[in-house]
């Protein structure tokens, strides 16, 4: 490797790793704030928290690495241009593209690394973090009661309107549903106030309820069909104490990994298999529904029983339903029309309901496809954004973390938001999944090639002199026409 290549590559790698660790740290802090409710106050070991952050970090790389590449390339070539080092390199006969050769090789290697991360590491990290979050949700359920929503605590489902007190252990307006062994909700308790009491060394959570009612359906061997006459008991109480056994609930195994079926946990081969299976299943559902719906409409019976004389066939093409109704009385005609309208409305409701079901299934397939194509798009993002950042830094001729950082953040936000909007459009089927994944790269690649051309020619991004000259020429013509008009008067 030549000295000039080693010098440029060293400058780039210093900037790259510096910004990578800084940006990664910022995103990890953001993760802590997002999941602070899942971690705080649950007496989770530092090892578990470290695992949680470690498993979640790979999912940040598709955001962190492209931004780092863009920022490092702009600052590296901005410093070279600002200190006239790039001008000296060009004067020695080395073109801009030739000076980027060593960094291009590094970023091509980075593309393969990012593809491996997207295909193998991120699915593995998603699998680990998802299962870890499921297990974290089971730790200390007494602290998991949230205001305004139902929270699962062992075999009860509890909702409170307000929590207050020094330890947030005083509750107001409580609703409790208790499930039995057969997962039926037969016990409902409503109370105005309540208090949670527990000891750190105890596996019993004591819930003291005040001023409430307890309703319970009594299960019998011969249950009547009408639930309104089912035997039940209703008790009004001033104080009621519930002891909730948490011995089994608190025995959480953080190594338990039974959730492994989401599309984010799959690599390319698994995604292709899932897409093929889901697509075949959806096609079968389409075909099965179309046959059943066609049979349900009664068209097959109508075509078998319809009159076959030629005169009726000719008239049915225009006003056959009028000729058919002539065979019935006026009252019967209204009944037939009303039945037909009700039947059609019923078919419309079935179609609308099935349309929503098919939309959900198609969206699941689109999510699998988008995740598949994103793996390739993530791999190409590094080299494409480098082609944008390096010539842009050479053009603006500014180093440091001022203007280059602002420009890189603007470009990355455009790249990220375009990618987000296109992927959302691909999820609901507005555009093709492949198109939704590659749109950000397709937009940035021509921009990068254009910037390389402008920087190689030592030109600015836009030729403002030509624009200003055309504008001045236009104003001059307007002024001359105005002077002529005044002279004629």
C-alpha cells in the first residue's frame, strides 16, 4: 500500500471508529430510556441488564453504521480539502476516485460484514432479546400493575384507575378478573380502594380491598344453556384480603427460549421458506373462499332452474328480472326484492370481513419479504453512502464537526425517512416489497455519482454563477423593456 493510501485510510478509520463508538453509545442510552420501565425496580441482576443491552445492540447497527460511514467520509475528505492536501494529491496526478481506492476496499468489506450481521447476527440477537424481554416481564409482578390498563399477575387480571402513596402501593377503583383452571373468567371483584402489601423475603403478595363487591358464577356439572339463569353468588364487603402465591411465578428462567417464530428471527433461507409457505396457504384460502362464496350466492341453483325458452333468454339480457317478477303478486314481489337486498347486504359484509382478514395475511407476507430484501439493502448502504459523503466533503472543503456534521445528519435523515416511508408502503401492499427496500439506495446512488463527477472536476454542487448570470440577464431584459415602454409614452 502506498503512503498516500495509508495516510487517507488511517485518517478515515480514526474518524470512523471515533464516531461509531460515540453514536453507538448515544443509541444505547436511548434504549435504556425506552425500556427503563422493563428494567427499573425489578431487582434484575446487572448481568441480565448487560445481556439485554448486548442482545439489542446488533439491531442498532443498520442505523449506526451508515450514519458513521457518511459522517466519517465527509469529515475525512473535508479535512483533506480544507488543508489543501487533496489539492496537492490531485496536482501530483492522483484523481479523486484513485485517492478513495483504499477506503472503497474497506467499505466493500464492510458491506459483506453488514450483510452477515443482517442475515445472521441480528436474527440471533432478536431471538435472544425477545425471549429475555418475555422473561423480564415476569419478574416482580407486584410492580407491573399499570394505571388504566389490565395487568396480568399470576392467575388474576387487575386494572386500577390510580396508584398513589409513598411506594405506589395504594390503589383506587379496582377491577379484578380471576381465571379458573379451564381459563374461564368466573370471578369478578370490584373495589373502591385497595392496598398492596408484600415482603422481600415472602412469595405472597397480599391485596387488601375495601368497599367492594364480589361476583362469582357457580360451576355445576349440568350447566344450563342460558347464561342469564346460571347459578351465581353476589357478596358485598367492606374489607376483603386476597393472598396471591408468587412462588412459581417468580421462578423465572432467563435461559428459557421458547419464542422463535417471528420473521425478525429468520435468516434468508428461512424467510424464503416462510414466504413460500405463507403464499401457498394464502392462495389456497383465496381459492377456497371464492368457491364457497360462489356456492353461497346460489348462482349455481339459479342457472339450473332458470327458464330455458329462447324468448325468455332474449328478454333476460335487458329486463329479465321484470319479466320474472310478473309471475308473482305485488306483495310477493316486495318480499322477493327485500330478500334479495338482505342477501346482497349479507354478502357485502362477508366480503368486507374477509377483505380485512386477507389484508392482514398479505401484510404478514409483505413483512417477511421486506425483511428479506432489507438484508441486501443494508449491505449496500455503506458503500453507497460513502460515495455520497467523500465527494461532498471534498466539495464543501470543511472539516471538523460543524458544517460536515449538519450536512451528514440532514442527508442521513432523508435517507432514513425515505426508507421508513417506503417500507411502510411496502407493508400494506401500496408498492412492491423489493422496491420499498431499495428506494433509499436508488435515490442516494445517483446523488453519489453526481457528487463524484462534480468533485473530480473541481466544481461546486451547483453552478451558482450560471444561475445568477441567467437571473441577471432576465432582469436586464425586463428593465430594457420597461425603459422602451416609458420612452414610447
